[in-house]
């Protein structure tokens, strides 16, 4: 059985002034359908670059990203955009909620943007109940705690039933209590809804919520024993 997500020999270099700065130096790994995988490593290891490549938000200099059989490199920009809308839910460190809209509308806007017309009111309510938001849907972001705002962002990522959830430091702006709540809910949604989850984190405690970890350092995937700072099991 092939991997649901495959990164194959990914290279990415950024130009900073007159200097080339390698971010990824030949990354390869696979993620099975339904897995919850955490990508860990110190700042500057290439985690965020990998996130953008896996989400089809930017292109690799070389190598391939294959998701559910589709090769991102072979797709046009318009086709990649359609794939993101159809298959991927994004959760970021910043909540990115619209301040003038209540929680219900901030979640529903993902359905508007997707344009797939597949509205499922029962699933919408199920997601909100799963994330403990049912009684907070009429509140604007300014009336919600940081943890509640991140749960709204998570609901927005899940409401279109994506096959994949990509989360980039989803607890980076939260205290320990709210971090644990969001991580438990992300894990619960993975188990109950069957999404494949790939989470970027610099936090060893957050990394424990995954089924397994991919360790990165200096643009490479490394063995856990070669990166003792992140050997948290």
C-alpha cells in the first residue's frame, strides 16, 4: 500500500540578497492515510518550508509532493488551488479570524471559499459540538478566549471534510491548558473523522500527540537518536 502523502527528494533554496540559503536538502518520507504525524525540530530546520510545499502553497526547486496520487509539480497553479480547497484543511499559529464575523460565520466562510456546494448542516454542527463551540457560535473573536479562537480556526479547517489537515504550530500562541485542549481535539478529530494529520511543532510535549514523529535538522530528516533534544518518547 502506497503512502497517502509522499515527499520525494525535496529541495528548496531561498535567495537572501546575494546569498543562497538552503531550506530543504533532499527531504523524503511518506504518511499513511489516517495517520497523525508530527514534524519536529529546532527553528531553522526547514519545518515551515516543508509545510508550504506539502500544502501546495509554494513549489519545490526539485523533487515531488504527491498527495492521494496527485503530483503537485505536474499541476498548474489553478489546479493546485482547486486541490487545496478540495483536499486540505489548514490550521496556523495565528488564528486568522475575521473580527467582524461571529464564530459561525468564520467557520462557514471556508464553505463559501471552497465553492464545492457540498453543504452538510449536520456535519457543521457535529464539528462544532466536537470542538465545544456549540454555545459560542454567536460570539465574535474579541469575545472568545485564545483557545476558543483556535478551536474556531480548527473547525474552519475541518468543515469541508478535507482528507488532510496541515497544522503549523497550532498551539504557538496558547498557554499550556489551552494548548492541551486544542491538541486533544485535533487528535479526537483525527480519530473520529479519519483525516490524515500532519502537524509542525517546536514543542516536544505537543509532538507526543502524534502517532509518530519526523525529526528535522538543517533541512534534512534525521534519526531521533541523532537529535536528542527531540527524543521525547
